[in-house]
C-alpha cells in the first residue's frame, strides 16, 4: 500500500510541480517538551490545478524526477484567497522614492 499524506501547498511555481508542507508535532523523550517539525514534499500536478494555500492529499508513486516521488490525489479545501488575487498583485500602485 502506498503512503498517503495531507498538507498545505506552499509553492506552485514549477510546471506540473507543487511543493507541500506537512507539520507534525513531536515530543522530546527526556524533557517531554513538544515541538513542531516541518517536512516538504514535491508532488506531480498534471493539470496545474493546485494553488498556494490549498490543502491537498498526495499519494506515493514511482519516481517521476530526482525529487518527485508523490502525485496529487485530491484537493481537499481551496485557499480563502488565491495567490494572484492578493492586494500587491491587483493594484498598480508603485512606491515613489
């Protein structure tokens, strides 16, 4: 059975490639302090449909490239605001210095 992971898209700049960030909480064995560990995975997005901020599910596949070992399975939730709809990208105001 192949691994299935759920995380947030942090980059979609590559062609047919997305980068997913997955945060896990771990506990130190001695001090019992909890800390978070962030792991990034590159995944194949055939239709370029995932955007930054989307929560997606990826599934393990054969090696597609040197760093891609996962493929996009589903988009669970869309981001509240798309990356290209942000204020900096919509307005044409330039800093005058």
